[in-house]
């Protein structure tokens, strides 16, 4: 069994409709330090992050304290917007998608969902993973057997904890603790 701590990135400098790869703003950097204080006693243990800057920057304080490198895991990156959707239209698309299910979005997004689940289920030991609102909701959905895109309205730097294990029927993901919820803006 592996215990996985999924950390949503800190608040970004720009929204998803303005910058595809923003850094953290001042509050986001403070949130990263606060989540580091919360998780410090767990380690050191492996750290993985989405390749996007806001996740990498959120992971940096914990990596520095633990003296470990941060691995990049593309499978836990942000949900991709559909081809042809302009930057300014991304939030409109995402808000509509978030009201529905993975089945509603079709095979392209089922593949994204399945890759997130497989990457988390395959982790061999206790790990901290820095990721995104939708990707963490994918893992929660897998644990609860739900198809909704959004199950929890996870706040920036919230920590969701899952246990993964293998059974005769395949991998199992059990929700231990859902991250703190807030009226989170899509950023």
C-alpha cells in the first residue's frame, strides 16, 4: 500500500484564460510555504509534480527542506482544452465541462482521466504529488466510483490523501481525506 498526498498548486498569477503556464502570486507562494509546514514531518519522500510552473513552484519549498529532487509527471498535468478553443474561451469551456461527466466529454478526456488514475495507482510507495483541481478530482472520483468532473471544490494548496493498493481485480484507490474546499475560482 502507498499513501499519496495530492496537493493542489498555490494561487497563480493569472487565470487559465490568460496564461497557459503562470507562476505563483504572493498569496500562492505563502500557500506553498504553509503546505510545506504541514507536510514537512512526513518526509523525506518522493515528490512529483505536474510540468506546469504553478505546481513546480508550489513543490519547491518542500523539496528544499527535504533535500530531494522533484520528478516531473506529465500525467498529472492540467486538463487540456479542446483543439481550436482560443485562450480567452478556455474558462467558458471548462465551466461547462465541470458541470458534467467524463462520459459527456468523450474518449479524448476519458484517456486523460485514465492516465491520471494509472499514474497515481502505479506509484510504488508513499509520495507527495503536486497537481491541479481537475486531476485531483479525477483521483477522488476513482476512489468513490464517480464519473463527475468535479466532486470537491478544492482550494489552492489543499491536501487530498489517498491510499493505493493492488488486488486480484487491479489497482484500488481509497480516499482517506479530501482536501479543504472553498469557493475556488478557475485560475
